[in-house]
C-alpha cells in the first residue's frame, strides 16, 4: 500500500470517526424500527430529551450532557420496571425546572436559553395529547414530534449551546431516522 493510499484511508477513517454520534443513532434507529409497534413507544424520545435540554439550560453545563442522558434514561427504565408511569414525574420535573430557571434568570437570557422552557412545555404537551387520540393518529403525531425534535436538535447543534454538540448530533439523527422510518411504516400498513 502506498503512503498516499494509507494517508487517504486514514483521512477517511477520521472523517467517519468524527461522525460517531450519527452512526450510532442510525444503528439504534435501524434496530428499533425493525420491531416497531404502533410508534407510541417512541413518544418518550422527544419528551425526555426536551426535559434534559431544559435541565442543562438551567445548570448551564453542556459538558455533563451524556451523564444527564444516561441518568434520565435509567430513571425512566427503573420507573417502568416498577410499573410506574413516568409521565407525571416528567411533567413535575419540567414544571419545576421551568420555574427554577425563570426565577434564577437563566431561562430569561436571550436566544436559545429563553426558548428552553416553552420548548420543553410544548414537547410535554404534545406528548400528553398523543394518548388522547386513536392509535393510528397517535403514531403520526409521534412521527411529527420526532421530526420536530430533530429540528430542535439541529438548531442546538448549529448553535453549539445548551447541550454537547455530539449529543445534539446523535439525538437529531436518531429523531430524524425514527420519525421518517415511522412515517414509512405507518403509510405501508
């Protein structure tokens, strides 16, 4: 192998390596879509991250994004294992974080900080509407929620604020692939 071919391969590997969040998200989405039900199981994927974004805006520590994600996912898994509905807890957390952030002034800063409370509340409200409609309509609403959150992630990725850029990339790609994939599955039924 020539030095230029080896260098070209190294450059290509580094380029692929820099996009690890996107590749991880595509793999997760592909595995998840393989066995998708009505799509309602994905509802937590746009509400939980919005709650995490709100928390990270209030504490203003993007470097702890992945730890917050792991803790939030673990909490939801434990609640579900205990047969406890995570939605009331999420609603309380969103309301509390919004109040703390507004009182402290963190969420009154211009730009993305000011959008965190309304964004989290909107995703939470959207998530609460889904169970109130038919399963078919709910599946389409979940797909729309995922696509909406993919847009939210893209804005945060571009701004490189609130959450780590790697998380915004991972979450955005996951939401986009799941949202589009869910739409395809629902349209083919």
